[in-house]
C-alpha cells in the first residue's frame, strides 16, 4: 500500500482481471434474491416496458371517469356513428391552443347515411378540469370533474361514437375497469384452488393424489369454450352487472386451476424427497408448515410467471363470452361488450372506428405475455 499526500492509500498490486471477475461473482452470490431478479429483468427491454405500461394502466383504472370526457352510457342522439375528431392547435395560421371544429350533420341521399361536415369557421377550444356528466371517482366519491371537454356544447369524439352516439374513447376507459380486473379476480380463484389441491396431491400422494388427478383429467378433457358457454348461459338473466361480473370471474378461475394444480403436484413430488423437507418433518413440523414454509417458497418463481401468463387468457375469456352475448351485459361496459356491437362486418366496413376496442385487448395481452417471458427468464438469476 502506498500513502498519497492527501492521506489516501492505493494498492500497488497489479490489476488482475480474473480476481475482479471473482469479486463480482461473489458480490452477486451475496446479494438478496430480489436484487438479482431485478438486475436480470431490467435487461429484458420488452418485459420492462410491458411491466411499466401495465403498472400505469392499473394505477389509472380508478381515475377512468376523470380522464374520459363523457360517462360510459351518455348518448348524443344527433351524433350517431360520428367519425373520430382531430384535436387541432392552429386556426387560420394562428396558434389558439387545443380545439375542435364543431360538426354539422347532413343527409347523403345517395348512400342514405348521415355525414358530419366540420364547421371550420368556429373553433371550439377544449376546456380542462371542467364539469360534465357525474360519475364515482374510484367507485366511492361522486363528482362531475373531468380532465377535458369541449366548450359551448360541442362534441369531442377522439375515437368516434357508436350506433347510439356514445363516445368510444370514454367507453374504452370505463371498459378497462372490468376487462382488466376480471383477470385478477379469476387468477385469485384459480391460484387458490390450484395451489391447494396440487400441493395436497403432490405432498400426500396415495388415494388423495389419485382422486385429484382424475378430477383434473376430467376437467381438462372437456372442451373449454363450450364449457364456458354452458356455465355462462346458466347465469340468471335478471342478475345485476356486478353479480354477473363476479360470477364470470369465478367461472374463469374455476376452469383454469387444473393446469396449475398439475404443475404444483409435479414440483412437490420432487421436492418432498429433499433433505431439508425430511429434516423439517423429523423435527416435528406439521404438514401445513412444511408446505407453506419449505415447499411453496421454492416454487414461488414459477407461480409468479404462471400468473402473468394466465391473466391474459382470462381477459380473452371474458371478451369472448361478452362478444357472444353470454358474459357481461349492458349497461355494464367492457371491451367484450363493446365488440358485441361490432359483430356486423358491413357496419365495420362503413364505420371502422367501432372496431377500435380490439386494439387495447391486443396491446394488453401482448404486454402480459412479454412481462411473463421477462419474469420467467429473470426468476432464475443464476442462469446465463
């Protein structure tokens, strides 16, 4: 060691690359598990971006009514199938801020359709933090405050309106509250059943394992979509939207647990012979404690990755049921309910913006899949 004039010491030994690599590897081995997972996950760009996008989406769900300029079922009888409006900033070469041009409806006697012609002589500025239709913020606080709306009775249809004159953009925001939440409730039911039954079958074996396996095989042998349709059709038609939403979530969760239970069972069959499990049993630990404290933690990484890959399947399941008219029903708003109004291909050809609800479904499902891939790769941090 050499002492510098400022009192610091420096090592006189030559630089050894191998020793530096060993030091870094030792530091990684000593780091907490979540640090290793984060270091590897942040290198997975698609997974990281997808995770941030989904996190922001779920955080904004309680504020969908504030962001939307209209309430989900607010109708504009004079603006049926209104095309998307552009947000403009410059009028006749002069900057006046964000505004829209009001539209005038005219009948086309050749196609027998209404056409909306913008009145470019009257720019209508957008107002921010304005009062409009009432809604419940976060489902609890009644308010009429919206992020933006058009002035003087003008309309602002960012993504057009549907056959009843309802704003598609606002309905997509409200529909996200149900479509994104159904996956969380369904995965909670699925994991509760799958982990409980799979762990019992894998740990105890014997007759219990045989019975649970036969139940799993029977459920997996049934065609999934017809089973969904049969169970959904059994829901009474006089139930309210909230009751239907929860029963659809439970149905999706009940039909999804066999695959997870089989994975848990296979993992427990191999882990129950490990020495640390035998040692815990010899020390008098109960079966429940062995499963909770010793077996499940070693399987948690797979469970987390499975959850992120199962949620999009639940979202697609709800969308399919609602699209076929057997899931959520009006006045409830979900992406599947909105697509139910776009079943007519001729209508989509004439009014293509009615198919816009497909886009958030595709984006969210892809985001969950990318996030699941990133987590699956990152939860084994010692694998190169």
